[in-house]
C-alpha cells in the first residue's frame, strides 16, 4: 500500500472539480458487524475535491478518525482502563507498547471518566486495540509523513460497546524547511502521544452526547489513501 498526502484544492470556484468520497480501510481487527457503522459515517462525509487535470490516485481518502459507540453510554460514571495494544509490525509493536501510557496521559486531566488508569477496576470500560499500520512515506511535495492506523474497541464486562479507528498523518517537513520540520515534530509528539490525543477527541464527542463521529477536516484536507 502506498500512502500519499494531498493538499486541498485552491480556487475551487475557478474550475470544475470532481468528488472523491471517503472510505474506511478495514484493518480486520474489529468485530465484523461493527464496520458497517464506520462505513456509513465515511460514505456520508463531505467528499474531497480535486481538479480534473490532475489524475486521481487509486483508492479513496480515509477519515482521520471515526467511532461508533452504543447509544446512552455515560462515560462520566465509569472508570476507564487503558488495556493492551498489539502491533502487526515491529514499528507497530513499539507504538502499541507505548499507547496505554500515552492514552492515560491524554485522558487523565480531561475529566471525561470517573477515573483513568491501566489497572483493572470493577465495571470499567476497557480500551484495547491494534496498531495496523506504522509506516513513513514520502509525500507529493518532498516531505515525509508518519502514517499510523489504529483500530480499537471499548468493552465492558467482556461485551463490545464501541469501536474506533484512527488514521493519523504526522507531517515531518522537508529538506528545504528543517526548522518547520522540528517545530512540527515537537508539536505533534511521538506516534503514541499523537494517537492518544485522537482518542481524547473521540471520547470528548461521546461525552457530549454524540454516539458516532468522524473527522475528515484536519491537517488542511491532507489525507491518507486507502488500498
């Protein structure tokens, strides 16, 4: 799979454009009956547009994150346990090992749950998952980008109550702008740190009463191309 970053089209009003709809790349680590909800969210998202003289790349853009939880889940009344994550590659396993701690760091001060930690707690929501992708790819403008895909499930008493997918793209700048690269890297942090902030964003949506959500608008319309 080749992952590329695309800039949003400028001056859309001056030329005809064509839509490129979002899609979920199924990593295969979530319950099969939970993917259709994520597919629906992606299908209903506003498509990316591209100018007709630019040949579209194969595949479809992926959302930066999407989640679907059972309705009526009251996070504030429940503890959260950041459980184990696994990786499908050596780099993915490295990110997975760091994720529980970074998730706790991202959520501890957000006051979204009754408590947040890595130790088991009675009746706790348990967050586990898989780092499906952890690669570094060249982009169209000479930059490089860290591409990380994580699929996670939230369970309670052994039953799945929600699923989440993150498709993180962390731009690392290019050789012509080393200072910008350093600033960008410092602001985004490690892959695990960045993914932790994405989990917080999704849980903030759930806490606000949105049982489902999707983000297709961050990073100035850059996106990851699915298979």
